[in-house]
C-alpha cells in the first residue's frame, strides 16, 4: 500500500512540454499511504539536526525567510562598500538522482535507529514505474534511484542526503570569512563579499572547485548552462568568469532564485513588473466570471445580516467584486456598518 502511487508528469517551467526530458514526475499517493508515511517522518525528525543553512522542510522556515536572508546580506555588504558575488546552482533532477545506498549510509552515519533505517529501506526498494499514453501502457521498469516526489518523507530524506554540501570552513585562514550558503530544498546558492569583485569571485571559485568531487561522490549532475553568476553594484570591468566542471558560468544582470528576480542593483524593479504582469493576466482570466456575476439578478434571499462586534456578510463580499464607475454608490447613499454592528438589521 505504501509503494503504490500514480505518477503524473508535469512540464517544468521554461521547458518544451513535448520533450520527455522536460517532464517532472509527481507521485499521487493514497490518503492511507500518506497517513502511514507521517509516522516514520515524525520519528526521523527526533534524531535529525538539519543544517542551519537549509530553510526547506523545517518548522518556522520558509522561502520568504531565505530570500530575506540573501537580500539582507547583499544590502549590508553594499552599504559597507563591498561587492557581493553570488552563484546559483542548478542541480538537474535532484530528487530523481538520490542514490538509495548512499542515502541509507547517510542515515546510519547520522545514528538513526536501525529499525527506522530498515523502514526507509523498505520505503525505497521494489518500486516500479510504467508509462501510460492514452490506451497504451508500457512494461513496468524498476526504479533504481530517487525519492518519490509527492511523498512527505522525500523532502526530509533529500535534506539528509545533501547535508554535507561543501563550503570553505576547513580551508580558511584566520582572517578570511567563509562563503554564505543558501539552501532551500534543491535550490542552492553561494555568496561571497569583498571590497574587490575579483577577490570575491576568487573565493567562490575555490568553492566551485570542491563541488565536482561532492557531485560525483553522491551521483548528482550539475546543469552548468543553467547555473548563473551575479555581481552586485556597478562594475566597469567584470571579473574573470567562474568555471565549474571545466565550463564557464555566465555573468547575469539578474537571476531567479526561489521564484524571485534579483537584479544586480537590488532594486527589485524586474520582480515588481513580473508580479504586475501576473496580476493583470489573472484579472483578465477572472473578467468573464465577474461579468457573469454582475449580470445575474440579485437574489431576494440575500440579506445584510450582522452580528454585534462583526461586519455584515455583504461587506465581506464587496472586497472581491469591484463596482463599475456608474455602479459605485455615492457617499451619501453608502452607510457601512461600523465594528459594533451599528446599521445592521435588528
């Protein structure tokens, strides 16, 4: 029961939907399976101490807090007259590449009770998949790697698996500052600051030189073409390009991290324009619904009932259905109910 689930493939944003490599599998499990998975999850969390830089899958942490942390660091360093270089990694199909034997090794190394390790091993083994297109169904194939996306256990297991992503902690001189690591699930970024942009870039290059060994050890694949580097502030001459696995990482004027566009001047103008565009698109989709709602005759059964200490029911609805200019009542005709329920029907 715990191993059966329907896997739906959704196209990743910015990818061609007709390519099989652009599809992201999402596992829809039964409600009973989800209920049983929460039991080992709660027991696992008792024995795990998440990395402080990891803001995903942790109580009291969120994408908003991680974004605030990254932007605050950039702003503070800018006010100190220092340049910040950031590199934002793109690990290809991270959840689908989790090596099962390596994950069990990490659990044992973290001194997880053997019974829980065996439970996780049972959760991962003997999984199959098949593809259905209209009326055609392929033969089942074994799943040899990855954790099922859609399971509540998978984010926790992925965080354990990637807990030792490298930094410069053990390679710094006493006067050097470590790089800032920002993690949220499989979205990873490094930040380094200095009064000279080339020195900040050189420090990040030292981290990127450590990444290939870590990626190979845990069988991850890095998409270097989607990995982006950002330099904050005004710079006449850009530093030498960073390199990862022998490929150059391109400098960008803005990057997308955790769904937010961050530009080199930290003005957030691009993000504001993006949000405005999305809101206009949503408004255009809702316009037919709002028009049909306004064209319907008013129901004689709707009355403005009120309870002392609360607002009327109709007042709550007016926040979602805007008036046309010709329909907007004049101030003399509009008498809103105050917080004490005055003006309500007795």
